[in-house]
C-alpha cells in the first residue's frame, strides 16, 4: 500500500522537489528527445508502478543495462521511488561477465536496450524474473516486456511510501584488478560527496533539503556529462542537474565531433569529461573544425589522468573557460578540486585542495607532513562497504585518531601549501630498485611527446631491479617514436629512474568506456608480445 510522504536527503525526494519547483522546464535531452520535469515525473512514476506490480519494492535490485539515455535515467529514478536499488551494468561485458554481475548483485529485474538481448539471454539467472526492453533499431528477438508498454500499464501518480536518507545506493566498479565490486552507500552520504550536498569549493554542507531545487528558480545550468552512465561521474552529474532544476544533455556514445555539435546545438554550459581519453580527441577535433563554444563556461575532468600537455591545449584554445581537475573514487566520492591555470606546474596527477574530511596517512595511519607520500583517506560521509564482501570491506576502512576513514588505495603527496597531488593507485605502482614509480606521472610525460597519442605505463619483471618501468604506446598516425627519443623527452619532466626502459608500440590503447586505463590489458599484452624495444642503460 502506497501513501504520500517525504524524507530528507533521498535521491528520489530531491528530484521530486525540483519537479514541484520547475515542472515545465526541460529536464533531459538525448538526441532529438527531450522531456520536461513534469513529463519525466509522470514517466518515472508509471515505470515505478509497473515494477511495483511485479513485486519490486524496498531493497530489490534493478539492473540498468544501457548506454546513456533518458530511459536509463528514468529506470534509476523509478527504482529509488520504490526504495529499491538501481545497479549499473557495464554494456561492454561479455555473457560470462554479465552473469557474474546478475548473480553477485542479486538482480530481480533488468531494463536493457534491445541490442543486448542475445547476451541477456545467455547470462540470465533464475532470480532475474522481470526484464523490460528498450526498443532500438537492432531488430533482435527478446524476452520481456517492451519499455513503453510497461509505462502504459503504470499509474502516473506520485503515491509512494515515505523514503529515508538511509535507503541504499550501489555503484558497481570494475577497478584495475579482480571482479567488479558493488560499493554500498546510504543516500544521504553519497549525495553529500557526489550530488551537491557539500559545496565542492568551500566544503560547506547544505542543511535545507529544498536548497538545491530552489536554485532552479534563479537560474538553470545546461550540463553535458560525456562519460557513460554506467560510471558514477555521469550518474551524479545527472542527478545533481535534476536536483537543482537544470537541464542534462546526454549522448549514447563518445565521438569528439558529435560532442562539439551537441554543445553547439544545445548551448551546453558545463562539460564533464574523464581525463585524456576524452580530452585529447575533443581538443584536436576542435582544432580541426570550428564550432560555436560560446555557451561553455566550465570543463571539468575527473577520475582519470588529465595530462599537462592536454591541459595547456585547453587553456590556449578556450582561454575564457574555467578548466577544473578533480579527484575521487567510487569508494570515497569527491575528494578535491583545483582550477587549472595556464603555465602552472601540472606534472604528476591532479593537484587539488582537499576538504576537512580528507587526509593523507602513512602505513601507521598517521597524517603525513608536506613532501611525504601516503594514502588518501576520507572520513565523514563514507560508504557502508562492498556488497556481500566482508573481507574487502574490512580492508577498505581504517581508524585515524579514533575516526573511521575509507582508504580506497590512492596514493598522494602533501604539498607545502597544503594542497595534495594524486599519484595513482598503489596496486599499479612500479617498484624499481626500491623506488616507487606511479604510472600516471610517467604517462603524462610521455603524452607530451608530439608523436604519442596515448600511453599506459606498467611494471615488468627485471632481474636487476625487481621491476622495470615499461610503456605501451599508441603513436599518432604515421609516427613511430623510438625508446631513446621518448627517454630524452621524458627526462625533461621526470627523474631518470622513472623513464620507461621497455616499449611496446600498439595500434590502440585499451580503456574502459569512461576512459579509465585498462592496466590488466596492458600487462597481458606485454606478457604475450615481444617488446618493440628494450634498453639496458643504467638508471641515472
């Protein structure tokens, strides 16, 4: 039995506030489709009522297997209206990986694009009883209810039971090693660190549940998050837009020229990217062809390396646009932000100002002084742990001065001015002759070479040093940089012991849909293929 009600700081409640404040404003655009807040509300309610009629309710897990689309947004919101849990499913997974997610996440319902019907049929589990299919032009046979038919069977009314700030949000993350893991959060905690519940510039907390929605009465930002919604960055850019009465623009897949055409068409103002995998082809597309970028006020990079040379290209090409670099993770949320400035020292990873809930600790869980490398840790609003994995949950948390912190595995250095430079994941750190080398820093140096389009840095076995620094490089078309050329170039930015001593030239670097590096692929490639070049020159 459903009844009216509202509880503070719940994802569904926060969106409903915006619906009530700006019902006729455009909420979302994807291709030629656009929906107002009122239309979005009615469609989400219909889907929620249909799911409820199938037995989906509080605590049920609903999979979202889709590229960026309005239907994907509607599905997530429908789950949250029912106090159910939306689970992101990576659309690049093969059948065996899908089955792992379906089983590990205990999915009872799934919404998927029709083009994935064959893989769903192969991976479907007994517990997955209800499947809803978003039609497309694939023409594949499918088993389940067609999406629009499901909506036609549900009521558009908002008559659901009261929700809680303690309702569950889960974000599955692939990480760099092992199987995907579901990070479990309370709605309020994840909203605080990713959804605007904390001012990202000042660290001040929002105390009024209507504050975000009421900003929509004054102005409306057009946000364009480009990474796939299967990752947290675009999910939370979308939610934050909906909480504040803004308009979110989505595209199903990344194409650099389509990005600029979309910005031009919809007058997008805030653009979200994920590091060089998107930033580099985008800036080069803009240099190839002229587009109207006058609407853009900010470009934000998060969750992957945004290298020094690419930052400088953006600052030179778009001098009136604010460029920001931020750090964060599925396990810690947002951890720090910086405004990228022309001529600044961009070496290493992002150099950001962290808030009071973040710190950098040593192996004894003590805060480190300036100049020292340690592990990034976050207190305050943090996740509950990993879904169904007590051992990994226990390893994720620690105590610092009696306070509970999440320590996701990122290494960072505290600078003299109190800012923090992110160095990379500890499990990908290369230990060469006792010296720690973080791949992101070396990758940034390599990618500033004019013949290098993309690069991943890994550690490979070395008889003398234990590991040697190695690079897998995707050159620009028609180019083939030598190891000696890369060595000489990189030494302008990094110490000699960090320079790669083994090189593999490849046609394409493999990355996740969001642009995050696939180090497992790079290591496997190096193990299975002879290096293009080796050097035995002594490290200096």
